C-alpha cells in the first residue's frame, strides 16, 4: 500500500460519527418543531370550531349568550388538545363568540395561547313590507 493512502485513512476514521452527532440533534429539533406546529394548528382548529358552535347556538332565534357559551365550552372540553378554554359571548345584532385556550407544549414552561373568534348576525323574523 501507498503510505499516503494509509495516513489519509487514519485521518478519516470517525468522521461519520462526528457527522451523525451533528446531524441527529438538528433533525430531532426539526421533528419537535414540526410536532409543536401541528399541535398548535389543531388547537386553533378546535378553538375555531368551538366558537362556531357557540355562535350557532347563541344567534338562533331563541338562543341566549349562556346557551352559546355552554355549547362552545362543551365542544372545547370534548377535544382535550385545547387546554383551559375560556369563552366570551357578546353583541346585540351581531353576536361574537371568542374562544381562548392554551395549546399543549413540548417545551416545559412555554405556553402557546390560541384565540379564535366567530361572528354572525342574530337570526330574527322580518315581515315583508313596502320597500
């Protein structure tokens, strides 16, 4: 064997281990970031759906704010990914339902607050009259 090839092989030994030691943590962080983004996205979807459910009940002809709040709270409780949901319902002719909660976090001590609002006109009967 050529002495140059032998010295080069000795220098390259362990380079794959070093590359793996650098690459795996970076891949792990990217995977955790992707999982965290998915959990926040699902929590936003749950908050939006809960707000829409509360709006559906609150804006009905015989609907009340308390009924809308209860419907949104029930929906949010059925989906455990939205933690500590709070619901506010307001408005007179246009009803607004806001659902706020916390998305689960993979990092201890880090909170991702999620808030979604649904708005719609209160349903009412009208009598056709002269225009």
